[in-house]
C-alpha cells in the first residue's frame, strides 16, 4: 500500500485559505502562522503537480479551476476524518464529535447562542462550528457537505435536502418610535403602503416580502434595498421609511440609538416557517440527532416563534 505524502493538517490549511481567499485571513481564523500555511500550500502543489491558487498581490488569492475542484473533495475528506470522532462516540454511546451548523443571517443573533452554544455547553465533547449566511448559501453548504444542518426558512429547499418545521414567524411592521402609527395596534398593509419601503434584499427573502404586497394587490414604493438587517433598522430609525420583518430582535433601538417599534401586520398573511434543513441521508449521527431534539425542545421558549403543532 502506498501512503499519501500529505497530511490532513496541510489539507485543512489549504481549505481555510481557499474559503478565506487570503493567507492572512486564514491565519487569523485558524490561529496558525502565515509561513506555515504558505509552506503547506506549496507542498500540496508540489505533491499534486498543480497550481491551487492564482496569486494577485493586490487582490489576494483566487482558486484555480483545479483548486476549486480539489477544495470540494478536501472538504468531504476533512468531514470524513472528523467523522471518526462521531463513530467513536457511537461506539462508546457518547455524544461527541464535530457539528457544523449554519444559520440564516436574520435569525443568527437570536438563535445561534440559544441553539449552538448552549448545546455545546451541555456536551463538552461536541465541537460546534457555526456560520451565518443567506438562505441560498446555506443550502449550497448542505449540498457540498460544508455544514451538517442549517436553521433557516422553508423557502427554496432543494430536492435533496429535508426540512423539519419548528414553528412559524408572522410578518411584522418595523417603524421608528416617532411614527404616527407607532402607538396603535395591528397595522393594515394598505394603511402604510404609500410610504417609502425599505426591502431586505436577500435571496428568497426579497421574493417573500414583495409577495405580501402582491397578495394584497399593492405595489410597494421601494426606496432602499439592502442585504444587511441592522442597516435596515438604522434606516427605519432615521425615518427613511418602514420595513417588514419576521425575526424581531429584543433590542428596541437601532445601532445608532434611534428607538424602534414592531407592530403586528393586520390581516391574513403567510408566515415564514422556520426549521432545520439537512441532507436527505439515512442514519444521521448521534450528534446531529441530539442537536435536532435540543432545537425542538428550545422552540417553545422563544417568543418570536409560534411552535409547530405536533
């Protein structure tokens, strides 16, 4: 048997650099010196006989086509290697091993601490890695094995991904506290539709929010579009318009100190279902099974979510 002349450590350094797009950023992320990472990449290129990166001084590193292909395979290999800890846990009847969790950007500040970090505190042998991203990238991460499970919405779920609904989040109106409607009850969409609308411009979120207007036969006056939820809160706080949201932060102020209010949207509007997405495979690991159950148990204590009926 011929053994490979490269190590998992070298592959992990390459993967970190490919994902970060820079040796410096990879060094900061994995806490390894830049020369060590650079040397590992050079050794891999020599061993495989291919160039993994295009080096542009002003723009960092860009994966070559061969580098992109190798990165996909390396991710799978590293996940399989980490899976040995999971197998050991299955044998010893312990919950241990790696767990890679993705979470929708708008949900991450409110749910990642409750789900991921508290789960890890209960199971010290579990190594949780988490990331916040948009829904489209989360689904891609599940498909290429970059993450094990994603907390997100039931929008645009690929055929090879299963989705378990945990609950629903109805749409609400986000207004500055000084708005004329801030002190009243549920707001009809028709009552505010003529005002400037600030749209969350993320994949699928955009279509969801604009569909609420379409269902009511209203054309929104979109004044601003952004993919950053906190920027929307700041814009609303500064009186640039109103917005529609599902995930409602406990904080009643924008980051620049303006007071905000969220009100119910009057009428019947489709809520967004929130849940757990994961690859459609048989026999999930003990870690993933335990994490799923933990999330189910936590949902009733989260005020913004209406738990799914079981």
